């Protein structure tokens, strides 16, 4: 089984001639550890020592199992963009053509990197998520939330997004971003930000006038002590929205009103969106908007709960960013496995069952 070849093309940051362990072995050991319910380098080392026999079946391990300090030092120095490029290339092979697929762009803080006396994490990652395949196609570190504006184009440019639908929250409501998406022959659904040259106010006023004449899509959900009603209105008539001029490909505007009842308390919210899509129903548009949050439910939530990303004590240099890439790769492998059990149970099974671990790793061969 040649799964270790996945990491062969990554440059080794260590001094040549003074290394006892191969870089590909180190990276594969950490990936196996995170598949097998480990958190942090010490647990990965302990796991690898216990499973050295099975690891030797596909790793060389010329000097045995690396120490946890060695694992830490390598991940601190490893150039993160190379590991992220590997994740992107593997994801492209899995997903194939992106036409007719929804790509979700969103950011996440690594709360474990918050320094004492600060509110913001030192490591914040923005990702491109393939909604149907449930895997991360690309990621990049940003300095703070506002830097998503610069990071989003850099993430989308290398991807062939022709024919796809890119959804972004209000931070991506920028003319340069919509222009890039249209130039790459894709469509967009983007949350409307309140300070965009009067566009928000004009869209809000427009819907107050025309909502009674539009066909609304209404969805109701009830469960776990919570009730929710979501109403979506869609308009392709932009003739009285002067601020729409200059937005590449803008063909429709959307209003979504939500009412929630939880513990006898009622909450109301209203959001607006801009889109290059036309000729679709309010129900179809509501589906794109609702599925945008799958990145929160199927990636961010599992990174925090299943992999305890926010509780990680790894904070130095490139190690947090590199471990984030490894977690996303591990999450994709266990998410795509069809075994009927929770992702947390799958990690525990991979720790116990060597054959199951090998089944997960076999997905790397695409």
C-alpha cells in the first residue's frame, strides 16, 4: 500500500544529513494518529509506539517511532502552503468537475491560539468547502476577520469553478469578489452587507414594497424543543435598485425572514442576499442559502467537537495551521467512509481496528 507517497513531494524543512526520520513517515504518523482519536503530539507518539507493527507495513521507519518533540518541531517548521496544496490537489481528484456544485467560503478561528489578554485567535483559517462531497478544497490563514476579503480571491483563483455556485457570507460582499467569480464563469450567492454604497438600504426598501406581489417559499421545522419558520422572497426586477449598477453579474436579490421559538422565547431575523442566479425559484434559492451553513455543521462543528480543535494546546509557529490541515484531511476520510456510526465512534474504531484504519487510508489512493 503506497499511501505514504502522498507526502513525498513536500519539502523537508530540516537540515539535510542530520535527520533520523523521513518526513513522509512523520506526516503519515500524525495523520494516522488523528484518524485514531489522538489529540496532540504526545498522544500521537504513544499511539504510534503501540501500533508500530501495523505502521511498518506501509512506512519505512528507519529509526523507529519519532519522539513527540520531533513531531512538534517538524510541524512548527513545515511550510504550511505545501501541505494545504496537497489537501487541495487531493480534494480536486475526489470532487472532479465543480460544475453544478455549491462551493462554500467561510472562516474559522482556532480558539486554542488565543493569547492571554486577547479576544482574537492568532490563527484564523478561511476555507473553501465542497458542500455535496463534504470536504475542504482549499484553505489559507488570515490575520483577522477583515482579511477574508483579500484571502477569498486567492483561494478561488487556482480552482476551476466553472459552472459552480459560490456562496459567501456578508464579509465577501465586495465588487472585486463578484467580478472574479463571474470572470471564472461561476455564479454567486452572497450575504448583503449593510455598508455597501446604499445597496442594502435600497434592497430592503424594495422588498418592503413588492413582497406582497412575490411568490414566497415558506419552510417550517420542528424538533428538539425548537420551532422555526423561514420565508424566502426572490426578485429579479432590479430596475429601481440604482446601487446594483457596477456589481458584476448581479441578476437577483433575496430576502430571508426567520422566526424561531425556543424555550418559550421568540426570535426574529431578516437577511438580504445578492446573486448572479436567474430563472430559479425562491425555494431553490433558499436551498443554496440554507446549505451555505453546512460548513459550520459538517466541518467547523466536527473540528471543534469531534477533533477538539479549539482545545488544542499547540500554538507555536506553523504547527497550529499545519495541524488544521491534517484535521481537515482526517475529517474528510472519516466523513466519506460509509460505515454507519458517528464520526467520533469512527475515530475510536480506527484506534482499535487496524483493518478499519487501513480502509480509511485507502481513500488517499485516487
